[in-house]
């Protein structure tokens, strides 16, 4: 290898070619490593969520697709009775919807829009979770266009108050 390099470097044009090739090889390797690291970082940056839902719920599947599109890594947990998860998190009946999502230390009840989830995760308030009761038309996972403002509630120990209106 050293002998070949010595022979190659004897004339200036060959030296320039050799250095150029080495530079290209170095940049190629650097680019490959960087791309691989960025891909790994993107996978690691995906926030993991669990969605507890009925296996036959179509709008729940729509919400899962919405979360995946928004770069969440979703673990779906199909339950015969979703009431057990709602009882576990003390979600009052009037705040319930068809599915419950767990993200970090919070629950997200129903078809809560991304804007509210992002606000929750940015501010990290001392609450148990968020709820958008029922299945409002036009929310993520639900068909149709938004007809009225969505009132998202924050819950603490079963009590609730307005978190935000979208």
C-alpha cells in the first residue's frame, strides 16, 4: 500500500487526483455515517404513545393513523372493555370518549388535536391528562369538517376545567 501510494504521488497531477479521490471517499463515508446517525436520531425522537381502544372502533384507528403521521410511535392495545383504562385513570363519565392514549405521565382522552397535545408536552402542567369528550366532527380521526370550537379539558383527580379552546 505504501509503495503504491509512493508511486502514485510522484507526479503532481497524480497527487492532485489521489488527494481528490481521498477527499471524496472521506466525504462519502462522513455522509453515510451522518445519514445513519440522523435516521437513528429520528427513530429515537419519536415519542412513544399507547392507545387503548376497542378492536372494532374505526375512528380509533383513524386517531392512531393521525398520531403516526405526526411522528408518534404508537402501540395499540385492543381491549374488550375500554372502561377499565378509564377507571384506572379516574376519567369521569362526562369526559369520556372511545379511546384513551397514554403519553409520558399523561392520559389523552378522545380525539384531542395535536395543538393541545403539543401545549401539554411543552408546558408539562401538574395535571393527570386532557379530555375532549364524545367524538366531535372534524377532530383527528373523525370525518367531516370542524363545525364549532373544540373545548379541551384538563383533569386532576377526577375534577376538570378548561385547558384550551381550539
